[in-house]
C-alpha cells in the first residue's frame, strides 16, 4: 500500500469512494457494521482540497484508491459543515492536556473512509500514521468528531488507535464525540 497526498486527478475516484460510504447511501445495518461518513464532498470540493494539500490517500500501487483522510484547519474553512461549526463553537468546553481546545493549535482529522475491499488490511492505520506525521510542526493535536451512532468509527479511532475523548457536543439534535491524538511532534506523537 502506498500512502501519499492526493492529487487533483484523484478527485473523481475520491468522490466515488466518499459517496459509496455516505450515511445516506447506506442502510441502517450497513452503517452499524461499517460506519459512515457525512457531509458534502463532491469531485470539485475534493479537487480543491487536494490542491490545498488537505487530503491523504492510500492507493494499491495499481491506481485504485483504497482510502482517504482529510487533514485541514477547521477555522480556515470557508463554509464548514454543521458538525465542524459545532466543534468550533464547543472548543471552550473541550480540553486537550488541561487546556481549552480553543487555546491549542489543532488540525481537523477527517473524514476518513476506506474502500470495503481494503478494510481489515491496515489502511486506516496507515492513513492515521501518515496524518500524525504530516501534522508535525503544524499543530499540537489532531481532532476528530464521531457521531454518537457511529460505533465502528469509535472502535477504530478510540479503541484501536487510542484517540482521547474530549467531550460531546450537539448540533441540530445530533450528538458528536470530539476525540483527539497528539500531533507528530507532540507528546505521544512520532
């Protein structure tokens, strides 16, 4: 597996992967078993994110995208999704290593999605490791949000990768768990 920054040419494949794993494209049983992503990430959005260096990808070395992970500065988003806006508003009530999250330089980790054919082969772990490494010198923490009903994402990010729960926040009646991990040069980072 090859881990790299996405290119603009990757955008159509990334959009297909994102759409296939979107909350609204999956049944309740599929969401419960494999997790889901949310938000609006079409090819144009993903192309812009790739051009800005905000997308990490795993590819199988033969041109097939196995997974993607966004790594961005939430405060710099021009039109953040509601869950990101909620996270930004909740910063004062969330703490990272004893400090309010709003006082800590952090990067937004996610969304992350792995193609069904590549699940269980370490792709998410490889993307996570690349994100931690890529954050060195840019932030103290990588912060993600997990919707309360997304148990598979919790199992991967908190149980398997050791991300630290920071607290919960609610947006439009939906509850999200904020979780974080040290950046590449932070305590516990690479």
